[in-house]
């Protein structure tokens, strides 16, 4: 069988494994959150708070969709015309067009150009966040964060680009196989190292100070059978008023992180409710699931790009001879951008199901739906979330159930448990 035949077979196998993994690992049946309860919950929220949040969300929209459209157009323009290939050549020219210069500098130039062209929209977002009082770090802090994230992406991007184009040169017929394995490996590696190498670039993390709250949280984790070494507090207040918490990392790098803003804004019982949700993620191995499906998806993408990339009309459009050369990188970016947009609703749906399960875990672990509901109300209030967002936007991009859904889930739980 030819390498191409093996690639088709591998693609089929990866699609099958990804499908089975998503059927088995994603909690498709969600806990009840009746619409009647949602409507009732919405009716009980202060009218001006809901109006203010909706005004804020509409103010963000032009920037968000502008960035989406411009990002897509730039990717298509660079990838489906010879412009991108020319940009890669240009970046490699000071180094005599050496392939490493084209691969790394050319690749980074393409990404940077797209970033720069969508920069006005990022600035728009920052101006809205400032106007509504959510952002606290000012334009200089914003710029520093932006430069830091460019630097982090450049380092990770350079490693990935150099690795990828080394493989395409060493194994011109089988690069897709090594590339797929490498991409999957990189996803797993990043899951391990992001919390210890990248997150500290943006925030300082300190162990939660000793006291009744920490004791309560550690006791709850022990009761839940989730070994937690520590609860870390992130100094999120340096850039935002928003409150949040999350789990990240795998094995030795796993951590539960709460924003210092959450500790400041919420009652200890509400913080407990938030951490109970995060323990749900840890207990159900959601980071592992995300990493595994991400790794499979990355491998699948490499094989699909190899197969698509042998399609002559596409190569002609991009003005390249082979998808495996650095000059074809803009074409790869265009294909990945389109695929990302197509996959977004499915990713959002899976994320919402996983989040709903963590909510159910929090309710069962704390047995305190009233505090859970109060916490949801506070989250929406402080973060200026639309408690019941437009349906299309929800289906397209919502990573979490809406505030009214989460409140309704708490009410359904309370009825069920007789509390
Ligand atoms: Zn969550």
C-alpha cells in the first residue's frame, strides 16, 4: 500500500476513535434544567443588571465578529493566493532563503501579520472592558500582556514549525505519520507544562492562606476522594474585576486555581461551591479527556492536511508545489482556520455538557443548591454575563451553560433532593 493509502486508512481510524471517545467520554445526557425554571430565574434577576449586561455584550459584539471575519479573510487571502507564499519567501530572504528561516520566520510572519490586522479589534475589546469597569490594568498593562502572549506563541510556534518542517524534509513520503504523532505528543506535553511554564508568565500563583476556608476546601476535596495538594490563588485583580476559577495541568502539575477577585467578591460558602465544581472536573478527569481528544484532533488534522494538500487545484491557488514546503504554511493556516470555525459549535456543545456535569457534581458534593444559585447570580453580576444569551450565539460559542440554565439546574436538584 502507498503512503497515501495508509494515510486514508489512518484518517478513517482516527475519525472512528475520536467518535467512540466522544460517545464514551462526553456526558451526553445532561442533568435537568427545565426552561420554566430558567424563565422564573431570569424574572428574579434585577432588571437593570440584565439590561446592563446585555448592553455590555452588544458593545463587545462588533469587535468579536470583526476579528472573526478579518481573521478569516486574511487567512484565506494568504493561503489561497500566492501572497502568503511570497511573504514566507520574503521572511527567509535575509538568510539566503534557507529552509529553516522560511519555516520559522516565514511561519511566524504569517501568524504575526494576521495578529496585527486583528489588533484593532483586540483594542476595541479592551476599550469596552475598560469603559464597563471590568478591566483594571490600563492600556500599558494590556500592551504588556499582549507582548507576553506574542512571545509565548512565538516560542511554542517556532518549536512546532521547526519540528514539522524537519520531519517533512527527513521523511518526504511519511511525514504525515510522524507529524500526526508529533502534534498529538505536543498537545499532551503542553497540557502538562502550560500550568508551570506559561501561566506564571501572566499571573502570580500563591497557595491559599491558612484559615477556615482553606481547611474547609481541603476537607471537601478529601471527602470527594480527589487528592488536591493545594488550592492556588491567582492575582487576577491586576487586570480584571471578573471572578473565575479553573483546574489545569495533569498528574504532578494538576492544580485548582481561584482568582483573588473571587475571594474578595464572594462569600466563603460561594467559593466552596465554585471549588466543588472544579473538583468535579478533576474527579471526572476532564483535563485528561480534553487533552486526549485534543491530541486525537491534532493528529487527525495533520493527516487531513496531508490528504487535502495533495489536491492540485489548492496547490495551484497557493502557488506552491507541495503542501510539505514552508511556502505552503499559509495554505495550512487557511485550512485550519476554516476547520476551526466549522468545529466551533461542536466544541462548544461538548464543553457545555462537561460543565453541566461539573455543576451537578458541585450540587451533589455541597448539597447546597441555594448557595450554588447565589454564586451563579454573583458570577453573572460581576462578570456582566447575559444570563440568557441569544440562542445563535449560545449554540455557536457558549462554553458553559447559561446563568439561567445553571440556576434552573440548582432548582431542579433542590426539588429532587427535597431541599
Ligand atoms: Zn468548569
